[in-house]
C-alpha cells in the first residue's frame, strides 16, 4: 500500500500515515467472464485469508444487492469485481473462495448481499466484532486502522451511489484500500484477543455471524416510519400503513430507495392532515413538487383505501409482540421482574468492566429481558441461555451469575 510520509501531532506522537494509493496500483474492474476466470485462478492460487468487502447503494436503491465486490489475498493481490455486467454469475470465484478464511469488517452487513451472489465463507474473521471483544473504544474501520496500524484510511465514499456506472476512479481507490488493510488488522486483533484470553470467544462469535439465518421479515415494517409517534389514532395509522405500502411497491418496482420516492415526513404529514382530494394532497409540502404532483392520484388512492377500511381492519395503537412489555412498565406490571432485571444488569455490568467487553456483546439485550420477565421454570439458566442462542463462552461466563439474579424478588 502506498502512503505519504508521517508528520507529528502537537503532542509529539506521529500522525497516521495516510494511505493514498493501492500498493500494487489500482486493479482493473473485473466485468467479463474471462476476466473473472483469471481472478478466480489467481485467488485459488493465493495463500492465507481473503480480505472481502462489498459496496451497496442503500440510500439510492431499493435492493440491497452488491454493486462491487473487493478482494485481496497474499499471492493474488487485489481484485475489484463488478457483479452487474456479470449478471451475478460468479461461480468460478465462489469455488476459488470456498475454503480460506474470509476477513470482513462488520460482516453481518455484507454477508447477505454476498450470499445473493452465492459467495459464502467457510470460516470468518470479523474485525469490527473482534475490536468490540478486545475492548477497543472505537471500532469503525478508519479508527481501528489508525490506532492499531498507524495508517490513515480516507473515508467518504461508503454512502455513495455505487450503482452508478462507470464508477469514478477515486471511488475505486477507496474500495481497493478498504481490503488492503483488513488482513494486517486481523493479525493485530488476533494477537490482542489471544493475550486477553478471548480468542476462543471471538471464534464462537464469528461462527455465529457466519451461520446466522436470514432475518425474518418484520410483521409490520411500516411502523418504523420516522415520526409515526405523532400519529395516535387508528384511522391515521391506517393511512400511514397504506401510504407506506404504496411507496414500498413503487420503490421496489423502480428499484429506488423508498425515502427517495416519498420521505417519511410526507407520509406522516398526509396521514395527520387527511386531505379530502388529490388536489388538496398536492398542496401539501413535498406533494406539491413536480414529481409528486404526477403521483397525487396514486397517493390519494392510498389515503382513500385507509378511509374506507372497516374498524375491524384498522391497526392497533402499538405493534404486536411476543416478547415482554417495555421495561418502563415492569415496575408496575411485575415488580419482581423489574428487580430481576436490575440484578441481572448489575451482574452483567460487573462482567463487562472486568473483561472490558461491551454489555451488549456479553448477551443479547432481548434475551436478557426475556429471561428476566419469564425465568426458566426448571431453574436451568444455562439451558435457557443455550435455547436463546447464547454461545458456549457466554453460558459458561454468565449462567452462574444470572442464577441468583433471576431468583431476586422485589
């Protein structure tokens, strides 16, 4: 990797050395089957782990597909693979990458779009998760590379529209540099975790991420509309739902991010104001814009569907859930459960401080709440943790502490 000379900060410590250009030069974008075959052969002949990254266009497109896949491996160098002209047919590459460990940063964000391309790791190292377990205060890729490798990794294109073609050269440089540092970062983090006695914890966490099933669809995703707290009555809530669903259909059809089709604020405003005609709707902020005026009838039809719903089909004031109620209500509804949660949280805080691991990485907060609201009837806390998806290291560490916490009474 090419870097410029280091300077010194005011306190005398060296500033990070900025990474400006890929070490071997910017690799060409792989966009044809013949080029893909050459890249696959090179990576099959490489050695050690494979650094992997992917770029999406989440703020611009409805789909979460990968618009660029970045790779680096010792003996193979770096590769930038464009799956769009390849129509997602990356079979030779999938075969070449099936076996070596993959190194990703925040792997859970990229694994789904890579799986759409039939790219799946046989083993995994997640540098962000490793940083959390190692107790690092900042686990973004840039800060970790700076603090652990002494290198300055320029950011700025991660939220860009990666569906754009052709991709600008400075974007491609950014993409190539992201994978150039991952293997070195993995090596430093491996040593840190080993010294702290947490390497096996990390391996179990990585495997849990690698084998995690796809997230189930939300029962009522429209309830995540920003600003929906302003809408309290069932009929306006139905209007939010209908507008959200109309927007989602249009966004999927056009492959445009929903917020670019119609902002959440406009949905809430229309539901609250309840205009009585398409013309009245077109007079509201956002809807009076040229593109929205052309869709005024489409949006008003959604409002009319909500207005015509029988009361029995109106949404409830809050989302249905199979979990415990909000923690703020526990003291009134079940004081013993509130006491159990307080005791359990105190125990986890102590473990977090002793081992320098964030509480949320010790145990999923939802699992902790469920255990405290409904403790296992047979008292087998370890079995309940396993059933809830806790890893062996978590069960071994936490079960002895949670047993007395779950026996607490108000």
